[in-house]
C-alpha cells in the first residue's frame, strides 16, 4: 500500500504540472482566445446538454460570465440551444458539431505546439506518459459516474 502523503504530493504535482503545460501550450501557439471558450465546449462535450446555470456551476464561473461565453459561442455557431423537455420555458445548451470540430482543432494546435518540447522522449517515456493519461482518464470517468449517481468515487 502506498503512503497517503506521497499520493497527495503526486496528485498536487500532477495538477500543478498540468496547469503549467496548458499555459505553455497556449503561449507557444500565440493564441489570444480565452481558455474559457475551450473549457466550456469541453464541458458540454463531456457532460452533455445542460442549463446555463448548471453550465456555469460545472465550469466554475459566474452566471453572467457564462451568459457572455454562451453568447460568443452562439455567435460562432459552436453551441445549440435546445428546449428542455422537462420544462418548455427553459433552454439547454449543447455543443454543436462545429464547436466540437473547433475544440479538436485547438487540441491539435496545442499538441503540435508542444511536440518540439517532447520530441526527444524515449519510447519508454512516451509509453509512461500514455499510461499515465489512461490512468487519469479512467479515474476521471469513475469520479464522473459516481458524481452522476451520488456515490463516492
């Protein structure tokens, strides 16, 4: 069994390094696009359609900020507004295929920008990174499923 302090340290380092990597990638691309645009599309991709308030909560922004983001995304045709079948007075926000394509293009741009930084990885290092991504992806999926059912991950 591993030391809980070591796990906490590694997880803290993982989050911190991920943020640094994301900032580096965005900086290298020279893009002036708000990261909140990409986070919003990614949330909609990962969680499906949701009401504006719920989207703001999940994205950890205020409702007025999310209103502005949704307006921008709507102008670009990157989201769709869908009538909520549970309440015809309400709308759900959904990612449009154009928005998902833009997100995929942005991810490709980020990866291309980072490629020179990681081009000299040894095969075993690349395999380690790929395994780490799958471990994190699996844990996030488990946490998301538990959150949806109210269980503890």
